[in-house]
C-alpha cells in the first residue's frame, strides 16, 4: 500500500476537482436517502385519506377530500421526482469532477512515465522487454486510475449512504434494522471473494490464451517441419489439448461469474424477505407502520450497491498497489549515462562545436548481460575529417565499438576522447548533436518519408530533405511513389524494401550535416551499384567530416584512410587497403572471396 | 442503396444461421438452458407478487402463522430462482465453450492443412488472429447470445403480466415511462458506441506510439529528439484523455437518468396508486409490489441493448472466419492412391517446370519460372549435391520433392511412382528433411527429436544420439533429454540445434534424406562433430543435399550445378573441376577456403 502514497501529490494538484466532487458525492447520497422517507410518509398517509374519504363519502365534501388527496399525493410524487433529480444532478457533477480528475492524473502519470523512459539509457532497455514496458504504461496506469477515481467515488458514496440509511433505520426500529442488515456483511464479503476469484481466474485464462496463441504461432512458423515429418495430426491434437485447457479455464471463470449474480440477487432478496417477515410481525404488534416496510425495502435496494462496491474497492486497491509498485520501479530508475553539465564545459574553456577527432585509448568493455568481453585494449586515433573502416566477423565487437561514440554505451576500461577531451566531459547533447548515426537494424517510424528523414533535423526545409534523399540515392525511388515524400512508411502505408529503408535511415543521418558520420553495416541491404553511388556522395565531404564505417564488403571500406580488423574484441590487422591485401591475413582472404563472388554473379 | 442493404441483411441472417449451426451438437443442452432461463424469468417477478399477497392477507390480517408460511414459500422461490439462474448462466457458458472449442480446432486444422503457397501469401499474424481473437469474438453469441436474449424478453413479459394482473390501470401508468427509458437507453448506447470507437482509436494510437518509441528509443536519443517526441506524446496522450472524458460525460448522464426515470415511475405509482387505494381497488401490498416492479423493469431492457451490440461485433469476426474456412488451398490428395510398397529410394525429376504463380501457362516461356525443364535421377543409396548461387532454385527442388508445391509441367517420381498419386503422408514419411535454419519448438530436447511421436522409444533416441555423437552435449545439459529448449531453441548454440535436427531425421529413419546444409560457420570443434554426423546420416540412404560443405560435394555421386532455374552442369567433382565452368568458380568461392583449413 505504501506505493500508493506517492499519489497524494496528485490529489493535491487536482483538489479543485476532488473537493467539489466529494461534496457532490455526499449531496447526491443524501438526496437519494430522503426518497424512502417520502415514500413512507405517502404510504402511511393513504389509510388516513381512506378514513376521511369514507367518512365523507356521498356528501358534497367528498370531492374536496378527493381533491386534497389528489394534490397531496401528487406533491409526494413530485417530491420523489425532485429528490431524484437533485441526486441525479449531483451524481452527474460527481462523475464529471472525480472521474475526470482521475483521467487528468492518468494523463500526468503517463506523461511523466514517458518522459522518464526517454531519459533512461540503453542498458535499461536491455533489461526490460518492450511488451513489459508497454503493459506498465497502459494497463498498470489504468489500474492506478481506477483506484484514484472510481474507488474513491464509490467509497465516499457508500460511506454516506450506509451511515445515513442505517442511522435512519435504527431510529425507526433497531430490531428490524438488525435483522435487515444480517445479509449485508455476507454481501460485502462474497463480492470481495468473487471479485478476487474473477481476477485470478481471468489472469489464468489470459495466461492460457497466450499459451494457445504461442502454440499456433510456433506451429505455423514451423509448418515446413511439421509437414515434412507428417506430424500435422499430432500437432493438431496438441492444439486440441491447448484449446481444451482454454475451455477448462474459461469454464472455471464462468463458474464464478455465473455464481456472482445469483448470489447478489439472493442476498438482496433475503434482506427484502427479512423486512417483510420481521417487519410484518412488528406491524402486527403495532411497533411500525406498513409504510415503514416499503421504506425499508427501498433502503435495502439503495444500500446493496454501495455495500457490494466496498468488496470491489478492496480488490481495486490491491491491484492498484501492485501496479503502482511496478510503475515506481521505472520512476525510480536512474539513467546510467549522465550528461556533463555545461558549467564544467565552460570552465574547461571549450567551444560547443565538435570538430570530429575520435580517439580510443585502451578501450575495454564487457557486456553486462552475457559477461562476454566485447572489446579489449582497443587503440585507434581517427583525426577529424578522416575515415575509419572496421571489418570483422559477426560478434567481433564492431557494433560495440561504434556505439560508444554517441555514448549509447560508456567505456569500461581506458578512455574515449572527442577532440582530445574525454567524452564524458562533453554535454551529451553536444556529442549526439554532432553525430549522424546509421544503425545496423534500420528503424523507421510509421510516419511520412519526409518526416522520417527530417527526424534528424526538425527545422529542415523540404529542399534539405530532397538533398539528403538524393545523397542517400533515395530520391528517384521517392519520386516514383504516388505521394512522393508524403508517402507513409510501415503499417499504414507502403512497405519500403529493405534497401529503401536503409537509405532512408542514411538520409536521416546525412540531413544533420554532422561532423561525425557513423555507418554501422549500413549498406548491407543495397546492391553494389547503389553502394558505389552513396559512397561517391559521401566522398564529396571527405576531409570535412569524420566517417566511421562498419562493413562486410571490401568495396565499401577500401577507400578509407585506415582500416582495422577486429577479432574477439581486439584489433588484429590495421592499415590501408593495399597494406592489408599485401599482409595476406583475414582482410586479404575476404577480398579474394568477394572478387570471386562478383565473377559468379556476372556468369551468364 | 436499399438493394445493398437488403443484401447485407440477408447475408447477416445467413451468417447467424451458420454461427448457430455450431450449437446443433448440443441442442439437448440448449433446450435445457431454455427451460431454466424461462423458469428463472418467471420466478423472479413472482416474488413481489407473493410479497403483495403476504402484506395484504397475512400482515394486514394479523395472521402470524400465515406470515411465517408465506415467508417460507418466498425463501424457497428465492433460492430456486438463484439456483436456476446459476445453472442457466453456467450452462450457457458451457455450451458456448464447447462450440467455441469445436470451431477453434476446426479453423486450426483447416489452416494447418493448407499448402505452403497459402502460407507464402498470408502473414502468420493474420492467421493467428483468426484462430484466436476472431474465434473469441463469437464466444458471447454462442454462449449467452440467443438464450439470454429470450430470457430477458420473457422476463419483461412476465413482469408486465404480473403488473397487469394486479391492476391494469396502475400497470399502464407505470409502463408509461417506458418509452423514455427505451429511448434513453438506445440513445446512450449509440453515443457510447461512437465514443468508444473514438477511445479505442485513441488507445490504439497511444499504444502504437509507445510500442514504436520504446522499440526505437535509441533513435530518439541519438537524434536528440526527446523534447519534440515528448510534445507529440503529450498531444496523443491528451487526445486519449479527451476521448475518455467524453465517454465519462455520457455515463455521468446515463446513470442518473436511469434513476430519475425509475423515480418518475415510483412517483406515478404513489400518486395514482394512492388515489386508487383511496377509492378502493388498490391495496398497500399492491403499491409495494409496484414499487419493486418499477425497478425490475429496466434491467432486461439494458441487457437487451447490450446483447444487440455484441451480436453486431461478432458478425464481423464470423465473416472473417467463414471467409477463411471457405478458401481451401490444400494440396488435394489423389482420388485413387498408389501404394509405395517396396521403398527403395530412387528419385527422378522429369522435365520439371515450376513457378510460384499456379496460374502460369506451361507454354509461356517468358513467365517467371523458378525451375525450367529440370531433369535428374538419383539411384537408391546414391547422393546428389546441388550447388549454385542464391536464387538458382536449389531450395525449390527440395520443396517440390516433398510436395509442398505443385509443379506446372513434368513429373516427379519416387521408385517410378508419380508423387501426385501417393498419399502425401506416405510420401513425407519416407523422406527426412533437415533444414539449414533449424526450427526448434518450445519443449524438451526429446520432444524436438521425436516431434512428440510416442512410437519412438527412448532407447532409439539414445542410440541415434550415440551414433552421431550428439549424446555428450545432450547429457551435459542439466536436464539431459528432458531439457526445455525454450522458444526456438534459444538456449542452445547453432551447432547444437543442428545436431538435434540430425537426430530428428535419424530417429525417423527415412529412406530418402533431404538436406539443406547450413552456410554459417560454426566453431571448428562442432564442425568436426557435424561432419561425422552427416556421414553417418547419409550412409545407406538416398540423399539430396544443397551443399555448402566441401566434403559433401566431394563425396556426392553426382553434382548438379543450378543457375537461374536451369541445370547448367552435372557430373562428379573431378569431372566438373576439369571442365572449368561455373562449378569451378563456385568451388573456389565456397570450398577452397575449407580445403585450406
């Protein structure tokens, strides 16, 4: 429950909604509680009217008596209507304030959560699955909201209704009240247990549903294997088993849900019958009137919901507390990569511009998850305006190395310097602002092509977008699309080919006109000719921009000022293209192989 | 306009009939559900009536014994109503779940028997949706649907009947507020449906923004877009909030409205009933009964409008499911199948032409043929190695032999029998397939080896594992053969997964082995194990291999060099090296390095 205390600040922030809301809740409850009293008055007045009416029956006064009764009863009816209008008005206002406030708090919580997510570093995302984070920012927040809004609203109303009704009832007849209230605790308790059982059983059902889904997912993904080994029948039987498990769980839940309404109706009905029974006896002894019986029947009807709500509220609070704990885990996480402050930078007397010299000094890094030594004693100096190429097998540490430049990762041993200054002494914004990064896995947003490219520089004009697209050799493709740069990428629009996506990702980096450009295997999905064109465009900036290029293709790296070959995190070869070919090592054999490949390609 | 509307309505009733047909196997239970729902619908409204009798006769008459007797009856009725509505609620769910089970397994079997061509053109996600959530959307209709609708209708009728039998004038007065109630309910449902549509849209927008930005968070951070994306998120989050606040408005209006209408009915009962009581004819008990009926009347109306909505949304799901069930792209079994008695393992491709488009005209030479006039023979016990660049058609040959696709022209024969005349399962039973990207299912090592075939003995698995030297690594696993490999075998290394797939082929002991060798290099130690395992696997079997290993091609009886769908060269390793053609270049590219190693 402690986790929920944090929400107090939010209540305070929306006090202008909560305070009137709670007053409305009380007012609405009070109005509705008066209705039964009026009903009693009305019913008890009937015998009086009857007696008077009988007394004057057949006399000229008869019509006056009739008119008097007519008007009095109409007034009773009108009062009942007016009271429920009042109660309705306040309950309308109650929902419009409290529930609305809960939506405001939900909004604030979610904004804060997203803001926090943006601050958290790469390592946090390695530890938390995407699906899990999404669940927290959607359904966990929803659970908390239900606690903030509905739970508080129901509680307030319930307390007012129950206290008022019970006091009035005791004032009328303590005996009858005691008997009438007997089923109420059972009602609250059974609602609590039923609600809890519904929750656990529907969680179980949900789990089985996921299991069923992943069974289908797997079977259909591995359909070739199933078919090749003629195991379809067997798999279908396994699926039957999953389905029947699902049916079983559904029925377990159905059992509780089927019991819920009858239990509710029976307990409420029992209360009513007790009123008739005990009340009837009391009427016979003259302790109460028949009007009181009608009054009690309405009180029971009025009280059932609030009493049942108390059962719900407890489970709501339990869920909300669990959800809030999960949310707090994110709120309390500290970004592992912190920016240096401008203050430090100014003290060091540096300008905000980065020229682009990158120096790795004995850099080492161990992956926190796998414990694999990804980099070990890497020494490289890349003067500003020059090009560094990195080659090596999968898993040799190439990506780890380039991820350190925009500080997606921080060095563990040794140091990384930008323009001769430790990277951690630069403001993070300045470092990332001077880098154009093209990651290995292309990631585009479902947005227009133009917006995806200008993602790299918000204020860019359409000319700049066209220029960047042209440098990435994407312009011709985009102009072929019916909607041009306004074409939607992804689910809602056209599906770009792998190569087109990759080039869009390159354009996004180029539009920033960065002093450092990083291409992490960024040309893998384009053909050799396109690669040549793009590299040609990049070459126009040679000398003005530091380029770090990771590639498997010799054609992409051969013109670099220096080439390094990584193997298990260490540099095993370094030099220019010619030097490395002459060396006859890994690089040379890669070179030879790719020449042969080209020959086969050209074979007609 | 009206024409298409009529067509729609016609379609709907056909759909509904088809949905209801899934209840037919349980018609006895459905009948029982009807009986229980009717009885409960009668017993509920009976209680206020009995209360009226009790008040007017026993309480007013001061008959204490009679009161107790009546209360006894009332409790019995109450208990019976509770019990029956429980039985009914559970029974309808039970029927629904049986029908859903039948439908779901039917849809799944239907999907599973489709040919690979079907899977090539449909995203798996879409198929999963059909089997899971689309089927689920029918569950409400199949379970509660019809029975509940009738139950609520009858509840209304019974309540009306009791009211009219007590006092028809007062009944008319009470029911006079009904039109307002019905109008309010349907107005509310319509508004809320529209508002919910908007909220669902906003929830989806919010979710996809989060999904996308959590996945692509590094891009946001790398490009320093935090502030801008925060602004966009704020906007989406705000739209989401506004959409919800709009629905709050309707709910805030609806609930008090229900209360007010019910109170209006109560007020009318007091007024009109009071006067009638005065002139005689209406007793206090009747008044109290009407107070209760006025409240009970509205619940069935609300339920009915709910049912109406679920019925509508189920239709959409039903349409998609039946659309799927009505498409059949399964490879048809021959009407008269041959028997493959003496399995020798001879394979022949005779002038095979194949295109992924089944409509391709066999005479059209310019069409997109994946294989053009491919012919070859492999004798029992011999091995064929297929080499060629990516896209040359190597994998297609394997797919066609297993009859994953139908060819357009030519014939494929095993032991002289055309494969289209064999039962598909017979054909595949005798062919073992080992794919380069090994697909493991979640489950134990043993499950993956046997594919859950209970006929394969543990002893056979152990022997096979020993034969290909896979036993050491499996026994080193904490749980041995019972080790859970998790989804797609992610806990195992590439080489280990490869060995498991060999083991799978070995325990099935096929006459023909089809192999798509892995290109990716594994560490040298495993490489050696795999090499030996392969030799064991191929010994004594007819094999076709898409070869990436030098030893496989060197030992092959025959090598087929494919280029752009055609057989360019064929012969033994020595012959092909000597001829200095495409094979020689491929050899240098792919295998020279291995020779050096």
